């Protein structure tokens, strides 16, 4: 009724609403509401939509037909009729009012779960249904032994939980949803493109009269189109297959039931952090230190760590069992036809995958790693919900500065070469370099690109040419870096609609176990740029500061621990007790100089890069290429290091031999496995890469295990659960501090200004005592009003 644009139409719709049993809300004659249980409204709605279209002289319909271009009847609205891939144009462009009303009546459009049939599901919508849920939970029986899964050896009920979502396109003030999905189903990119296209078609159909108030003919609505995913509710399946659906709109009932599960049950899920994030979004209290949850996606990663397992529950089931047992074979049923039936089927698959994961990981002896990784998935869900503050105006100012520098670079280029060119065009840059400036091609094959036919203008080539003294290659390099910086400002700002960036933390996308982030990648933001300092746009809430805790040389310390080299251990212990630069001492040890002998910055950098090349499992050729030095010189560095620390070389050889015998490498602290199928390959390149992976997996994997242990210890410090005996649960007031990011070897916190000292002491205890190594694991603490202005806490 509120969308009606004239009195006649308003009267017609009001009469229609009355006939359908709608009742006006008190004091609001332009709004209506209806009972959820009315089963006859669908046919009447569609009939009303047809009448409204006829009134406006339109024939817009959405019909399922053959071929890939059909609309699927999932809330998408088009101005064409599709049958057997033939398109017929409408007789007349519809007005916004009629189209909006008909859109509201289309299949797949409605209030939350309308028009889904609940079938075997129980919709927990009132107190009576909540009691049914509680009774079912109390009758639920455990189907797994829980001692290795973080439940302290006490059996508890296990249930499966998932999140039902729908994708939404916003057109002005109207939300158009076009299909259900879940945390267990991979997003359908084609459906999103179709929804956006249909929404654009709808926006373009707005008549001049309807768009006159916008003063832009509806262009602003068209420009703001975007697809988002919103949570509809949670599905819970108990051991007896009883299924309950908890809608987000039934807030109190849903919160009561989920919080009861958190207190009493072991839950299993696919992609637990998405489930936890959805719980936090629904205002459900989640204490990451007490939630008991198995994640079959994590289980699959523990079995096959070189795969991310982002293909949904079907992908995980295939990993868990090579048999097509019927559970993995019924994936073709349409979600648009019966979303809840598909949702229920995927919950059953999740339960099966978790049970298979329990069997396989117990057989492999990886139950401790499973417990830790499942807890980490829960912690990442809360971390993702919290997000990190981001000041868009600051980022936009940086963007404007970058644009000004781009303009200045164009002027410098014109002055340097005497003409205007597109500095973003590799072809035009190549023409200037090799035709105008007459630079020689770097090699005989440089102009024979596989995908392009222009002469090479790669950054390393430009850097080499810049050394010859001409300004143009330097300008091109600076233009590229500035262009990238400006794009980063735009990209990160797009993710901060509410003043916070909620990156996706990935715990199964690296084989070593290190966490990564995406959408956007916070871990790639640095302060190394000479231009844009994007870290300065990351800010805490008012009245708070950032506190960063960064491990010092953690991977080198892990190497010392696993190899047991007495001299390296002594050197690191000395640096911790007496101070001094570790890498200067390493260089001096290799050269036979006194450990505290001075050396210049370049020499120290060579020592550091050599040490980490060994940590990462690189060979001499890799170091030579990375440092851009002759192989003989790189070999000298390797020989000097191994002569100074002989146990390192012995450990590397032993690790490779063991991997060749077992076909895998095993991490010493967590017991995680990584298969290395090419470790005995007859191909030298494949075999060398597998050897590098064997060494790198142990060192980086151990560092990753330590960082995850830190996060869980912190969760215990602010929560009620016990992870380590030396951390008192709840010793830190979680309302005054939040963990907001994990960047490689660093944790970033947002802390009340008057609470920094207390948190700093707790963070130091959580990190420096996370694992017992043969060497200390000191951290560096720094604070700042933004991420780009961090300074040592002792200097603050």
C-alpha cells in the first residue's frame, strides 16, 4: 500500500489486502501485516500481480524455460519473457509502483521464509516450540567420544548446526532476494550476476514520473546496486534426525535455543567460523573459550592440507570417503524448489563427515590438532564479527593524494620523453623504451611473450633499466606502485560500510597452517610504501588505542628448537638476556668474528635473508635469485651459515630422509601431517620442491601452531573456559579490550586507554609462554592511535 502512487491504486490494493486477511497496523494505515500460517495467499498474490500488470498495460512475466538464460523464478525480475531461449519485448515499460508490487508477489520474494514449506522441520517461533527444542536437546544422545575434542573427556550431546542464508540485491529502498544458500553451499556466481542484471533491468524500468524526485532519472539507484548475503536462520539436527529451524526474526526464541546448545552440546558444522559469525550477528552470546564445536572442513584440511576445501560439504564428503554412498550423490535437487529439504540433506552430510573425520583423525593420531584447529575456527568467527576500525575519509584523502601524484608523474614522463603516452599501457611503454630511448632488449626472447606480443616491461626489467640512469623507467615503476596504492584505497574503503572492515580469516588455505585473510587481505597492508600509508586509516574506537604484540624472529627460534643446534640456541638466549641484534651475531658467527662486532645495515640484511632462506627450505639457486647475486656468492653464504651452525644442516637432511621414507612430514608440536607425493619423484624440480616443503612445513607450521595457541590462551583470559592451566579464565575484562586482527606473527588489539598496562601484561603471558621451546620467545609490544603510528610501548 505504501508503494501505491495514486488513490485508485491505493484503494484497489487496500481492498485486496482486506480480502486476503491482512490487517492494518495500529496507527499506520499504509502498512499491513498478515498471519504467517495463511496457506492461500500465494495464488491470490500471483493473481493480484497479474491484475496490477494488466492495469498498467504491461505483460511482464517470468517463466521458466529451456537454456541457461532462464530466470529460475527466484526473485529476479526481468522485462522479457523467456521460453525456450526466445525473448519477447514488453508492450509498455511498467511504472515503478506496479513493478514493485508485482515484484513483491513473485516466487522467491517475501518475508523471510515465505514461501518455503517447512515439511519435517519444526519452526521454533513461540514458547511452546522452544520447550519442544529443549526437550529434544535433553533427549539427544552423544554419537562421538569427546575427550579429544575439547570436552575434557565428559560425554555430551552432539548436534549438527548450519546457517540458511539468502542473497539480496538492493534497488533503492527495495530489497530483492533471489535464492537460498547456506554455509555448506558454495555461492553461485552465475546467480549473483543474474540477480544484479535483473535488478538493473528493473531500475531502468522506472518511469520519468517515478524517478523525478531523484533528479537523476534513477541513475543513483542503478549505481548503488550490490549483492549481499543475509542470514535467514539456523538449522539444528539432533541425533534422532529431529530438525528445528530457528528464524532470525524470532530473536528471543532463537537466542534462547542457540545459547542453550552452546552451554550443553557438542556441535558439528561445516565452516564453523561462518556459523559463529552468524550467531554473533544475531546477538547471541558466544564465548570462544567454551564453545564446543567440530568442523568437518577443518577435518578435511587436516587430512589433505594442500587443499582449501572451499567447495562446500559435497567436497568434504568426497575427501572423507571415496565411496558414493548416497549421501554424496543427491546434490542435484533444486534449492529454489525446496530450500529446507536441501538444507536438511546437507546437515545430514555434515554429520556424516564429522563422524568419518573422527574415525580417520583418531587413526592418524591427529586428535590434539583437531581440538586446537576446531577451537581456532570458533575464535576466528568471533574475530571476523568484531572487525577492525577503518576511517574512510582518511583513505579517500590518501586516494586523492595518489591521484595528484599520478598526474604529476604524467607530466614528468612528458618532460622526460617529449610526448604524452598512457603509462598504464605496456605496449606504449615498450615502444618508448625500445624504439624511442633505444634500450636493448634484456634477452633474445624478451619479446616473445606467451599471452602478449608486446616487448617486456616487467618490473624487474624496468628496475634494471632504471640503473642505466634514464628517468623514464623510474617514472613507470612509480606510476605502477601509485596506481596500485590508489586502487587499494578504493578497495578497502568499499569494505568499511559501517566504519569497520570484517575480513574473512582463512584457516584452511595454507598447507603450513598459517592464517591468511581475504575480502580484503589485511595482512598485505604495510607501512613500507613511500606514498600511501594505508595503515593510518585503520583506527580504534573512540577512547581506545591499538596494542600490537609481535613475536621476534619466531621462525628462527622454531628452527633452533627443532634442530637443537647448541650454538644457535646459545646465540638466541644471549640476545634475549643481553640484547643485541640476532642477525648481526649470525653474520659474525659465520665469519668467525666476535658476536658483537659491528656490521653495516646491508650486511645485516644479507645475514637475515640467508637465515630465512634456510628456514623456508630454499636452496642455493633460490637464494641467488632472490638476492640477485651470483650462485657462487650465495653458496658462500650457505656454507658459512652451516659451518657456524652444523646441527641445522643435519636436521634438514634428517627431515628430508624421514619425509622420503614416510611420504609425508609430521609437525613436532601438534602432530599435523602434510603429505608430500613428489618427495621421491624422478623429476629433479618436483623432488627439490617437495624437499623445500618438508623443511618449510615444520618451521612455519610450528610457528603457526604457536600463534594459534596464543589466540586460544587469550580467549581463555577474557572468557570462562580453560585452555591452559597458567591462564586464569576471565582474568581480563573482555568489554575493555578486543582482539581485532592477526597479521603473520603479530596480534593486534583494541584497548581502552586506561587499561593498556593490564592488557599488555596479560598478552605477554599469553604469547611468551604459549609453548615451551629450547629458546625464549620474546614479543615486542607497541601502541598507537592508528595502525600506522605504532611506537614501542616503553617509549609511549
